[in-house]
């Protein structure tokens, strides 16, 4: 069996245990074969039940943000990872940050840290997009506006009580640019307020953006 050729059908995507057992259906003990493939560097385990191509395949590795969608779901990329994707913050992001309707949880994997923060419904479902990362890789990600709102709403200790507080947090702490914020859709952001965590803080940020 040309396993790598079969695996290439799923190139650029996280590989689930279900996919592997489907490919290896002719084996009586597919889990033993999966273990052998890991030892040979054909596949690499990210977490239980999720794999990526190993170093001995020369196959395209899925983007970290796409892997995040699969590690713990339902979830979507947000906060620093989304803000960095949209080039709205200058810092390199080391953890992949996501929102979920499940309990908050962190996963330390062989390829990095994945962090998930809880949001309640219906607020969770607002401002989500299907974003093309590269050919054959699409990820569920927040809009820029929702990424900022999620960051404010779920970061412990962030309480914004004045315009000065909002400006200091956005421009000094997050190091965002006024020119980028001017493009934010504050009408959409206002539509989330009734269901948003820390709605008072978010409303102050909206008012600050509208005055730019």
C-alpha cells in the first residue's frame, strides 16, 4: 500500500483517527499500524485522535489556525491570533487563541500551545467568518471587530471606564493603529452589546473608535 499517496488526498488538512482507520481498513490491527507510522515519521500526533504529516512525507503541513479549529470544537480563531492575521497588532503571537462554547481549556501539544476561552451563546456566534489562509485551507475566524471585542470581554482585569482607559488599552497595550480602527464597523459592534460580556467596557471602546 502506498500510504503516503493515499494520505496526500488530505494534504493541507488535519488528519483524524477516523481518516487513518479508513485508509488502513484492510489491516486487522490499524492502531498498531498507526503507531508504526508515527515511529517512521510518516505522521505526527498533535493530540489524541488528531495528526499531521510527519517530516518524512514532504507533505504540506496544515496552518496552526486550521489545526486549532479541529483540536477543540466548536471553536473559532480570535483575539491575538486573529488580530495578528489581520496585521492589526505588531507582536508575534506564540499561542493560538480561540473562542469556544465549551469550558475554557489550554492544550500544550507537540507543535505549540492552543488556548480556548469560553463565550456564551448567542454572543459566541456573532462576527464569525470563513477565512482562506492558503489554497485548500480555510479556517473559522472572528472578524477584526469581534477579535478585539473578544479580547476585551475575556481578558481578566480589563475593565475600561473611560475614553482614556480605552485609548491606553488599545493603543498602548495592544499597540493597534488609529488608521486601522477607523475602518472598524462600529454599527455591527453595537449590535452585539446586549449579549456581550463586559458590555460597558465594549461600549466605551466603540465610542472611542467612533470619535477617531
